[in-house]
C-alpha cells in the first residue's frame, strides 16, 4: 500500500499553489526592475509532478530590466527554461550556491522561499528589502556572465553591429552601413557590454573571442 503520508495533504498543496500563483502575479506586476537569486535545485527550473499545481509556469515578464543569478547552475543546461521564466531579454549569470529563492521587485518588495514545497513569503520592510538587494548585488558581482548564450539574446541590430566591428569596421563605418547614427551603434555596444559584464571594449572582445563568438574573419590574400 502506498504511504499516503509521503505527500502533503491536498489542502496544504492547494494553499502552496495559491501562494505561488499570487507570487507570480506580484512579480509580473513589477515595472522597473526584477532582481532574482535562484537556487540550483529550484523547482521553477525543473519538471514537476503533473499532479502538483505549483510552481506556476507563467513567466515573469513585465519589468523593464530583469537580472538573475542562477546559483550553482550551468546556464546552458537550463537555458530554455530560464528564458521562459525570465524573458529573452533578461540578464542572467551563474553564481554560487544559495538555498533561498529571492526576488526583489522595484526595490520596495521582495518574495522569498526556502523551496517549492513551501509557500513564498512577501517581505515589505524597507530595511529588509534593502538588505536583500545588497545580498543580490553581492552574488551578482561574483557571478559569471553567460557569454555562450549571448547570440540568442541579441537583437538583429546588435548582431550586425558586433559582426561588423569584429571585422575591423569603425563605429562610423558601421553606422553608415546600417543606416543608423554613430550614437546608436555606441549604445548597442554598451548594452552588449552590460549583458556580459565587460567594463571596456577590450574586455568585451576578449570574452567573445574566448567563447568563439564573433571572431575576426581571416584575411583573404589576393591570388
């Protein structure tokens, strides 16, 4: 006989599901910024028993900027799931282990949970939210950017800009070729640098070359 005590009671499961559904709605309501610290074994990134209704599958799109540190994870292993949860424009890094799921919303509210089997808690205290924001930025500063997934996150203009710059073109030449302003080209490069955590164009080039992305094409010799 199956041990019925192995699973939580139906009312407990439904209460947890209701908590996660509410948390998802609150997260999607963020307008400016979502900062997420996601544990390696977080149920949000794994396939759940079909009989369970938590956590919800809806993504967290809505905020203008989404940053996430996935603790202890190889990002490529969960790339599709991460994009479904966080949105294709999210800036995601791989960091150290953390046992707690933490999501800071517009720096005035936070959602925390010790795991999918427990209902998430809302944190509204300004002091506590500030402390959680500081914890996130500590993890963020030590995390590694997912350069391998960069190509899938770039828009077509950014891809064209990178490809032409890697070929040796200047900002002005790229701008004329793409019929945009030089300032637009520079803005696209700045956004790409932010995606990979590069502090200069030299560092950006090193990161891209190290992962075999947008390398300078070989010179063709005249015959």
